[in-house]
């Protein structure tokens, strides 16, 4: 089984889509940003993704919905949720469904790297 | 001798004739023939008779026969026809010629022309007759008296008045007893004085007429003097002034009574005086006045001063019964009822009234209804007599006139009573009005602009601090007005001079420095067209004003609470808005550090990430600034507000929240809208409220898209409007009005202040806020504001006129 090393970032916020891939790339990771869940699902990267960094609140399909869709499709991609909402109730829900972590924006470099590494390690 | 005699006879200056003893003429002279135009032989015998005037002939012949029989000389006057047919008066004188034995042998006669004398005598007699007829015909009693007062001559009226002949009078008619005993001494004294001094006299006295009735006469006398100035006789003129005297007495009595009525003397006094006057004018009468109170069936004694008390007592309170007596019947018939002879009047045969009359010695009763000007029966005027008598024409007239007077007196009294009652009512109404004005702190006034006449009620004086006696002038009013409000008041006065109505709130600066707010409303009195005259009310609205200020403060507090509440709902979204760029900043900063630390350093990358850091920092900063502006509590300010900008900022803050709630936001902003004038933060609060309400309304909607359409546009009034349309649960039409009430809410967590605060904000900007039910699902909330003329709440406008009605209402706490 080929190790999937691709980190996909799905976030409707442009500044996240710009900054986070650059940071992760500086650690030697391959990163691909998507502006919405639908674009990610439709992309070829779906199969190669070893870690999905996923925003919770997005227009159209939300992060937790994408998680459920992936579960339904049996895509066992480790997911790191990032959210700007300090809403506590989403967190246990997504973790219970198998997410690796759920980080609140703004997050530290250490926290995101640790979560990504954990995810990739799992894969 | 014969010839000589004959010539002598012919020469005599007269008509000469001779006759035989039997009277037959045997000679006429030439002058006779010349005068009569006859020949001598025609006159001889009885021929001369035909020349005598037919009217005189018989008398002359009778006389001639008498002379012949007497044998004595005699004469007679008669008219003799002249030759030309004219008659002239002649004196025929005849004398007998006797023989020595005394036997008449011949009659000698002369006819002398006496025409002028006779005619003069006739003229004198005619004048005398004329004088006599004038004397007798004079409508006064005329006498000529000797200087000592003895009767010399009296005219026919005099003799007829006293029913005596001149001769009888001269023979000793009792002059003194022809005067009324009370008047004779006065007359006698006056005569005595005039006889002494020769001065004329003029006096009034009663004299007894032939029928025994005393009549008032006016007696005037003056002396007639002889050539030496001595009094030769007195001429006396007497005029019957009795009718005039009575009329005068009646008039005087009426005048006295009318004066009493006019003076407002109490009716019992007037009516008693009336009775006494009539009793004085008609001796032997007893007067009674009975009153009928309106709607009453009983008599009340109005007056009866000469009737026995016991009789009056029976009449007082007597039920009006036409079968009882003439007074009752007169009321029923509204016509006079005369009972001339009680004993013979069958109308009262079964009544107890006649015995009652008899008991009091009364025998006749004349009852006259007293009618008002509206022909209502006010009472009865009755005259009683002890003898059975019917009223004479004079008495009937007297009764008529005084009944009329009684009516006037009673009506006047009733009118007085009514007037007093009305006055009392009016003064009570005035007291109540004053009290009501005091309680409502509202004074009333009228103002004659040109005359500077101010009619002020007590309350308006109290509000201004003017005492009740001071005459109010415009200068006084102007001095009492707060200097800041003076220009507005001046403007109103300027327009009032031209007749414009006014409605104004201004401040009064009392003498003690106390400040009062007054609201005045005045309208021109339309009935007065020649000059502006206003009627108005002025209310002391100081308390309202103070309450309103408290209300304004409370509303500001409430608005703040509402704002904070609304913003609290945004906390999560706002955190999201801030966290989002913060995440970018930290991530970029980390990347930047790593790029700089690489070997070789990636400077280009570091620069790009640093720039993104700055951009995200600005983005976070903007959010914070917007937030701070909305949370800040500043006093309201007026500034031009671009509705699109204001709405855009609110949407920027709330878009995260909307997104979180899965609300699809669409905007439809009209470009180029004019700015509105107002408080930006307050208006944004309204927009935010509407947006959050719309989002709340769609919270439970899962079967359709949650769509929010925010649109700006100009409404049909040209105002700038903003509407927020949702696809939520909508509004029940019956709740459309309640929506805006404070503390009305359909939300479990809501306080129900959002919409009421929003409406009060919009209205304080002179705009309006309303809700409509969509044709599809959901509701639309809109508000509109006038362009550029808005006014922020809490601003003190000083004085305003009716042009700012909404604001005035607000000032008065009527919103």
C-alpha cells in the first residue's frame, strides 16, 4: 500500500488556504488547498490524501458533512479539523467520528505539525 | 197862501203825504213820485202799499192801523221801493190833524230815508249775533264777571255744565258749593288775590257738574280794563281737564310701576303697589292679583292689600277650578270674566264661592287673565266691589292697562329669576372650568392681535406668573419667553398678524428663574373677519418634558441594552471573523520565520508571507473597529449616512453568523441613493436587528432555502428605504402591530425590545418602520427615512412650529 503523503487543506478562508500550505511545505510536506468540500471530493487528490485539514463552517457542504461523506464512501482519511468558531459541541462529535484532532483558529505551528504528523503516521 | 203852502210842501226834504182819517192817502208830494217813479194818482188811496217791501208790508199796515185807531202820532220803519226797483229803509212818521172838537180830520206824514242808519244797526246786530254764537260755541266755559266777582255774562257751555240759567245764577246760585269742598278755599284765595292785584289767575279745581259729578277744571281769568286802565270786568275761561287729568294720573301710576319693575323691585312689592294705584284711580275697588306658577294647578296670592286677610288666605293655594269662581274661569278661558252681581250670576250657583264673598261683604268681581307675551296665563287680576256693578268703559280700560302692567312685572320677575339661575349656572361652570384648567394645567385665552388685547384665564396667568389684575400685553409675554426660544416665538407672532394658526412649544423663564415648558395651540376665530383674533389653549408641559427627558434616557439605555444583546448573539461569528485572520497571521508569521531561517533564506517567500500577515492583521483590525463602534456608547450625533455603506458594514460583521446559520445572503443595493441625515450607529443597530430577526425567523426552516434579501431603494415618497426579506416562519397578520410593542416577543430567549427600539430610532429620525407579510414564505421588514432632513433624537430643538408634528408629539410624550 502506497503511503499517501499528500496533505489536503479544505477551507473557504483564503488567508488559511494561502498561509497553511506554505508553512507545511516548509516542513517538506506536499500540500494541496481546496476552497470547498465539493472541490476536494471531485479532485484526484482524494485518493492520495494522507491528511485532511478541514474547516468546520463553510458555505455549501460543511466540514463535519464531508467527514460523514468520506465515512460513507469508506475513505479512511485521517482528518484534522480547524475552526474559527469557539463552539465546543462540534469538537466531541467530530472526534467521536474518528477525527485525529480539532484545532481552534488561531493555532500554533507546533499544534498543527503535531496533528498533521499524527495523521500521517496513522495513515 | 194855498200856492205858498203847496210850494213849501214840495220843498220839504222828505217824502210827504196826507191821508184821510180812514187811512186812505189823498196826497203825495213830488219827491214821493220822483222816488217811487209813479204818478201821484197811482199812490192815492191804497196804491202806495205796493211800493212797500212785501216782507215789511203787513207789519207796516198793522202799525198804521194801530196809529189810526190811537189817533196819536206814530212811526214805523219799512223798506220802500225806489223807481229803479231798489228798496231803501224809510221812517214813516204820521201825526193827526184835528178840528177844534178834537176830531181827526187828516193825517200828515213824512217818510224819511233812514236806510244807512238801519243797515248800520242791522250790521251791528249781526255782529252781535255772531259774537254771541262764538261766545256760546267756544268749547270752554266763558264768563264775564263784574270787578267784584258777580256773574255778568256766561256762555252756553257754562250754563249747560252747571245746568242753570244765567238769570237763576245771577239770582243767587250758590257759587261756593259748585266747587269741590277741598278745592274751594284754594280757588277763593286765588280770586281774592287777583281781585286785589289785577293779576291773572290760572289754577285747577274740581267743580260739580249738573249730574253731580265733580270734574277737574282748569280755571283761568284775566281783567278787562277801561280807557283809564281801570278794571271794568273779569273774563274767566274754564276748561274741563278731567279726562286728561285721569289719563295723566294713569300714566303717572304706570310710570311709577314701570320704574319699580325696571329697578328690579321684588314682585310682591310691585304687585301690591299696582293694586294700590288702581284702587286710587278707581275708588271703591279692591284689587287682587293671583299668580299661576308654570305647570301648577293652584293659585298663589301675589297681592291683595285691601282685601280682608281671611279672604286672601282662602285663595292662597286654591286649586284652579273653572266651576269655583271667575278667577279660575278666567284662567281657563284666557278671557275676562265679569260677575257684576254675585246674587244673580247663575254660573256660581253650585259653588261655595258666593257665600264666601257675601261673608266678606263683596258683591261683584271682575276677573282679568294676566297673559304673557307668549299668551301663557301668568295669573289673574281681579277687582272686587261691595256693590253689584259692572265696570264702566273707563274702568274696563283701566283694568286692561294695569293687567298688562302686571303681566310685564311678573314676566320681568320670571326673567330675572331665570337670569339669576343662569348666572349661577354660568359662574359654577366657570369655577369648574377654572378647576379643570388648574388640574390639566391648561389655560385658555383670546388674543386680538391688532389691539394687543389678551383675555387670559386664571390658569394661563398662573403658568406665566402674571397676577389676576395685571393687564397682559405682548411686551410682557415676550419678556417672559426664554431668550433661545424668542426668535421662534417672534416668527409665530409675525405669521399670526397675517392670521396664521399656530402650535408651538416654548420655554417660559419665570421671575424666580424657574423654567417652564409651554405648549400653545391657537386658531383664528373664523367669525371675526376684519382682523386676526385668536382663541387658544396653553398647557404647562414642564412635567411631560421632564418625563420625556427621563424617557429619552431610558430609551437610550434600552437601545444600548438591545445593541449589546444583539451583538452578543454575534459573539461566536465575530470571534470567527477575528480568529480567521489571526489564524492566517500566526501561520504566515511561522512560515516567514521558517523561510528566513532556511539556508539559504527564502527571502521572497518570507516577504510574501509577511505581506499576508499585514493584510490579515488589517482585516482583524477592521473587525475590531466595527465592533467597537457598535458596542461603544456615545451620545447620538447627526451626520450624513450612506445607507448602502452602513448596511454593508453591518453585513460584513454578520455574514459569518449568517453563514453559520446556513442563511444565504443576497443584496440588492440601489446605487446613487442620497445620504440620509442621522446617527450612523443607531441606524446600523436597526439594520442589524432586522437581519438577526430574519435569521432567527429562519432558524427552524429546513424544508426550503434560508434566503435573506437585503435591499436598498427609494420609496414612492422619495425617501431612502431599506428592506430585509426572509423566508422564515412569517408573521400572523393579527400580530403585525404588536410586533413593535416593547417586550412583545415570539422568541424563547428574546427580550422583546429589538423591534420597539428599532421603531423608536427610526421614528426619531422622522422615518417609519413597518412589516409586511410576503406572498411566499416569510416576512419583510422595511424602514424609510427622509433624505437629508433627519434629526437625531435627544437634540434640543428649542421651539418648533407645527411643521415638525411628529417631533412635537414626541416632545409631549405622546409617541
